[in-house]
């Protein structure tokens, strides 16, 4: 065991990890990275098949982002936004507004996806107080939703395994069915159901809209739910319903933003302009923690007043608008523009789709879901009857372990194998990574023997 691994096991508590298992098994220690590969302390290289938890966009050690951070270090690493402004934060806000859906004209910075959504919840709640509708206090969220791990975001979450232990701490949202055709319980034929999952929203709002402050939704893809993907038209219909009943539409684009779905933001696929949009993960290209909550002039203006009115939004973070992180984000946006990243995604998306058609035919693959370069491969013991594997078999974790042995790092959510490569991956690299995934699924499911994995079925 290396000194680093020993220190890690002695002192570090890892997220979403059963530490008893962690400390009892050998673990990889990442020492370096180059392009889309991670390098461990023994010199072994691995494709970064989940973009270091969905954050890395252009590859590691991207020269333009490295240099932007170095340049900013020569000026100032951090200064507070409480009572002061800074150059990178102001420039980044302007550029985010320029690329965001119509009407999102104000930017409130925070530190990560959870805090960006927490800001949106508190902002929406306070907005209605200022508008003279104090009864609008509840939120609508989707079953299987995941919006973060702060108390407010856990409250609007819907993954029982993650969230049930904290229930006494939480406020209670109105939960609606997730728009998952593969797991649909509302209709025997989701293809002709008329979007019953959205119809449920209208039924709730028709009766209770006076109590509802807002709807929180991950547009197109419920990521931590196992890449559940909504059917075409769902997002636009939900937006129309929210507008009809005067509730705030909060689009959580933390996972789907910055090109992951094939467009800069998932909302663009159905021409949706939300009242609020939360961003993080890819905002700095995977370099530094940063988040933003974008909102409209209507919401911003409701907080304006003289000092005595006490309409201030009393919320903030020590590192809000950190200049280093904002400098990295500005470099990230320049790369999108100069390298025409969005325009170059179609061939990569098509290459992935072609490989996924082969994987979809495997005996124990129940469903393959793809939106841009976001992929979820759901494994089933009996695909024809949708019979899952037993939880303790940890099939998804074993598939990921097999892939790691072949030089690819991916992670499961239960028995859904997640693949979200950096946007900068070449067509050839994407094909190679999916070949490894196909091999790993075959190796794990066709031998009929599950090996002990160093990963866990709850890994994100």
C-alpha cells in the first residue's frame, strides 16, 4: 500500500462511500492526468469515462484554462462580492446571460450545484413574499429527482435510498411521477399516453396553484436517477403548464448544461425559457468549484427597495464569484466559441449511438438511454419481463470494475452503467470506451458469476 493510499484510508471520509468496504480493499490513487486520461501512482492510464463526475469537458490539463488561472493568480486569487466587485465575475455574468435562454438577465453566484439550487429555492420563496402572495410556499419536484445534498435540495429530491434518513430535517414537496417511459406506471403504452406524467402536473396545479411557489426539474435528463430521459414534448408542456398557473419554473441544468445534451443547455431542445436556471459542474470546464443561479428581471426587481424595506436576498457564500474560478469559466466559454465545440458534437453523438445499438442487443441490457453524450445502460436479469438483479449482486458495480481492468473508469447508479465522456473525446476514443463497456457487460453478465467489486451499487 502506497503512503498516499494509507493516509487516505486513515484520514479521508469519501462521499457516497461505505468506508468499511473502502478501507478493506486496494484503491487506485490518481497522480496525474492528460487529455481524457487519468494516470495512477503506478503509471497506469485510464479513460475518464464519467468526466470526473460529469464536470470535465475538454480534457485534463487544457492549456487555455491552465493559463487563464495562472494569469489570474498574478492579479488576485479571491476577493469577496459582499460590498465589492471583481473583473472576472462581472465579465462571466455578462457572457452567461448572452448564451442563456431568453430573459435570464441576472446572475447570482455560489459554490456548487447544491448551493445553486438552494439559492433558487430560497429566492423563489422570498419572491412570492415580496409579491404579496405569502401562501405560495410549496414546491413541486419529480420522483427520483436529485438536486443536491443541502437540506433544501434534499427536500426536493426523490431518491429514497439517499434521502430517507434525513426526512425529519426536510420540508415536504409535492412529488409527481418521473417522466420515464421505460419505468412508466401511468400507462400501458407510453408512446400513446398523451404525456400523462405532465397531465398529472396540471391536475395538481388546477387545485393547488395558490400554494405552489415553484417547480424544480432537471430538463430532459434526471441524471442521478440513472439517466432517466423524458419523452419529446414533456419539457415544453410542463413549462406551458407552469406559466398558465403562475408558478416559477426552475431548470436545474447542473448536469445537463454546457453541451452535454448536444446543445449548450438542455432547455434549448424544446425552446424553453425558465424563470430560473442553475449551473455548475461544467461551468469551469471541470477545473474549479463554481455555480450560478440565473434569473429574470421580474424576480430580481421584486427584491429592490430602500434600506428600510428589508427586501435584500439574505444569502451568500464566502467564495461567491471567486476570481480564479470565474477566470477558468471564461476560458471554458472561449474554448466553446473558438473550437466550435457544440458544432463538433454531432459526429461524436452519432458514433456513440451506433455503438449503443450493439450494446442494446445484449441479453441482459434492459434499456439504453442516450441524450447527446449522456448515456445510461440499465441492466436486467430478465430483460423481457424487466426483472432486475438482486441488490446484493451489485451487477452495475461489477461491470464498472471489469471496465477499469481494461483501462476505463466509469461508475454505476445501481445497475445502470453511466457513460458521460468529456466533450473533447474523439470519435475513436468514444468507440473504444464503448467497446470496453460492451466487453465488461458481457464478461459480468454472461459468465453467471459476480465478482467482488471495490465499487458499490450506490456510487454516483
